C-alpha cells in the first residue's frame, strides 16, 4: 500500500530536479538542436515519409516477392530511400545525439539502481554495451532476498 507523506513529495521534487538538470547538460542541448534541425528540414521530412510509405507497401506485399517482379522493384526502392535518409547529415547528427543521450540515461539509471543494490542489472539498450544473461531460477534479486 502506498503511503503518501512528505517523503513522497520530496522524492517527486528530487526527480523533477534531476530531469531539469539532465536537460541542461550539453549533450541534451546538442540532442535538442539536432532534433529541431531534423524536424525543420522539410525535404528530409518528405524523404522520411516516403520511406515509411514505401516500407509499409513492401511489408504488405513481401510474401509475394518470388512471384511478382514489381515487389522486388519495390524492395529496391525501399532500400534506396532508406540509404537516402540514412546518409542525410541531419539524420546522422540526430542518431549520434540520440545514442549519446541514451548512454547518459543508461549511466544515470545504473547509478540510481546502485543506490538500491549493486545486484540490479540495467539493460543499457545500446548495441555495444555489455549484456548479462537472463537470471536462472532462484538467482534474481527478489528470489534471493
């Protein structure tokens, strides 16, 4: 049962302060600028929209790729449009800023979890970060407790 008292409000205020401080980091500012540049580029937005539309059309028809040559052509269009979007400098800047921000968030989550227990595993959700195998029965922190 949740007990609402002054400490809950203090915890909520601390969380709000943490979020505000996080958004003031230089890396967060870089992300915000990259996101704004991405959103303000009309041509890039059209390219992304076209890619999404092509991909959806391909996903609907991909089961027939062996029998219909136009589906193979559609796949080529999807890949060409993806390449066009992926090689856009603003898209690359946004993705790099997102990865940096995700790394900072993962570090923050790890630091917060370490306050509770060193045994808590935080999945960093980054491609090159270390991963732990899932817990075996009886090995997780709750069952050990």
